[in-house]
C-alpha cells in the first residue's frame, strides 16, 4: 500500500507542476474576460494538491489534520473559480455583480472557518484517524453534516458549469465546438473521481482522487487554451459579433457546403438555419457562373435581389494554421443606398454638364458678334481709326478670343464627360490643323514679345487620317498654355514622325516649367499648378484635361517633360494612319 501512496504522491506533484505552469501562462491575461475565474480554479487546485501531498507524507497525526484543514481552502474555491469562468465563457457574466460574487464565495469562506474549528463541532469530520494505523498515508475520515452540504453546493456549481460548456458545444461553430468538447471531457473527470471517493468504491478507498481529476480538467483547459486561444477570444464574443453583424456571413467548407450562416445572411437570402449542410449552388444560382468567370478563390461580385436591394458579394478563402485550404467566407454587404447615391451623383453630374454645355453654347453667339465687329474695326471697315482706337479694338478682340476658347473648352469637357465626342476621321494634310488658327496664335505670341516657331517634319507623310477639328483643339489648348506661362523666349509647335507607326504633335516653350508634384495633377479637370507664378494667369484648368481625353480617344498617349524655370515640352503621340 505504501508503494501505491508513493505513486500517488508523484502524480500529485505532477499535477501541481501542471497547474503552476498553467498559472504562469494565464497570469499575463488576468484582465481578460473569464481569466480571473480560471486563475482562481487553477490556484486552489494547486494548493489542494500540495496540501494533500503533505497530508500523505507527514507522519504525525496532528500535522496530517492541519494539512487536511489547509486542503479545505482549495476544495470549495476551485469549483467556484471554474463556475465563474463558465459564466464569462458562455456570456452570462453580466449578472455577476459584486454582491452576487460575494454570496457565491460565502459558502466556501464558511467551509474554511468550519474546517479550522472542526474540533469544536465536527461539522466537517466526525472522526479522523490514521489509515490502517499506518503513519504514512492519507487520513481515514468520517465526514460530518456540513461536508455533505458543501459537497452538494459544489455539485450544483459543477452541474451548471458542465451545462454551460455543453450548450456552447452544441450551439457554437465548428471552431468552438472542438474547444468546448475538450473542456467537457475535462469536466467529466472530477465527477467520476469525487463519486468514487465519497462512495468509497475502488481499490484505494481512502485516497481522494479529486485534486488529480481537477488537475486533468485544468490540463484539458490548458490544451484548449494553447491550441484555440482560450480566454484570448471567448466564443460568446464570436457569437455576439457574428449574430449582430448587419452584413450577411456564410461560412463554406472546402466542398462549398454551408457550415454556418448568421441571422443577417438568413434574412438577406430569405432562408432558414436548416440550410446548414446544403450546397451554396442551391442558395446562389449565380455561383457557378461566378466561378467560371473567375476561377480564383477570391472574387467580388454584385447581387441584385427581388426585393429591390443590391448587395456586394465578397468571397475570401479561409486557411488553416498550416496554410491548407480550410473553406470559404462569403460576405454580403448591402450597397443599395450607395448605388442610389451614385445614381444621384451621376444625374447631378449630367445636369451640371448639360448646363455648362448650354451656357457655353449660348455664350458663343454673342462672342461671335463681338469678335466679328472687332475685326471689322481693326480693318477700318467703319472708317479710319487712330492708333489708340486700334489698340482698344485689338484688346477687345483678344479678350473675346480668350472667352471663346474658354467656352469651347467647357463644351469640350461636357462632351468628354457625357461620352458624346465622335471622331470623324478623314484625309488631311498636317498644315490643315493650323491653317485657320495660325494668325491668331502668332498674334498672341507677338503680344507677349515671344517668338513663335512652327515646323513640319519633311519625313511626315503628306496626308494622314484623323479628325482635324479635335486635333486643332489639342494644338490650340497646348499652345495657349505655352504662351500663357512663357514671358520670354520661344514657343515651338512641331509635327513630326515619332517612329514607324506613330506621329507626334510637340509643343515646347521656354516658360516657368512645372514642378514634379504638379505634373501629376495638371491633367485633371479644373486643376491648376500651385506655383504662385502660374496662379497669376487666368484659366479654367480644362485645357490639358481635354487634351488628355482626346489623346486617349485617338488611341494615343501624352508625354510631359518639364523642369521649373527651364520650360516644358508636351508630346502627343498618335497612331500613324494613312488614308485609303
């Protein structure tokens, strides 16, 4: 028998070490929900095991009785700690007020007091003696009334704790089912051990196997803790978040069967929870088509349902810890409001664009009259003018031409935004682009004492295929910018071959240049350089935006080379098309 006691002491020592290791692991997480209860349970089981070792190992009866009393510090509080943990784990800790926690601990505190004063009343033990009159070994105990009362109380706590873990095991998703099953297995061990001890069934009827059993319970909890992150994230947090989300969530296994769905997903798709285990193809008829269009695991689609609502569907693969495919996560987000807002914005943009086009169109009629009469004044059609009057007429004509260019740009921008630009390609000679605007361009350059240089590469074919009207818009906008931001030197316009398959419109100047930061912005509509010198110039910020869009429509590209105070060079490179 003595050998059996020695083996049991070794088991108790191992139990105490396991509990101590778990305490060290839990202590940094002591502020996490439920961790305090688990720490209490582990600590008092450790105390119970150590005190039981001392009871068996000491030889004097008085010492054995003392250590038996110390055990009763741990006996009632270990199950209480487990019960508190189960309240947090299952989401019931909200009702655990300070008063209720005190009432929960009160029977345990009363038990400790009775254990240390047992000689006066015998409520814990009616008789204490050496087992088989041998000094080495546990005490042979005859229990008193309060022992059975506190045992009944502990059993109630263990029943509730087991029931809470069972509920989580039945209701939680697969991840937490595994966790809860491990914990349930651990909870069954103390029941069996304590039952054998109280009923004195078994070969070692004097040994209390309960502390070892509770250690095995703690070991099961530690396995769940280490493998599944127990306490770091409680399943109630998952369940609460999963059920409270407004987005529909479907969890699919590797065979594309539904393994979990939240209430929002059920409501959106109009299905019941009984869909668990069904194939996703039966829920989303579009599924096969989506997978055929995009066979990759991750996809994003839009889904319109019969209730008039639209949803963004996003599919993300779930991977296990070893990076193996673990299923799919399907998220349905309601985008009905966003879609309506986008439609309203598009309608507002359309109305704005239409208004700009109408205003600009109406603006051009009176401008045509102003320009016409100004030109007639300059040519002395209404009689001879003195120099001062001619200068005034020239200024009127210049300002009117600027307004006309602005109106044309507004109309061009409106046509770009509404997609109404139609390219009407025909055969043309390169000088057809500048023939009608060359005198105006030279006039603007001369007004600022700039030299205007226009060259056509002799290697360029005599005739090309393209839309002269919109090519002229590109040239006018680029040259207007070049003149506007150049105070001295040259403005150069060149038509030449870029390579065997492309030709180029190049406009360069000796102006203020463009900083690298501004180069990324100036092609956006209504954007202008932040350079103070550039800010002094008039303009709408539409010219380069229209140039970029026209170049894109002509299947070309635009290049910019510029340096502050060193001038700029814009190159519009277009496909070389020959007329039939």
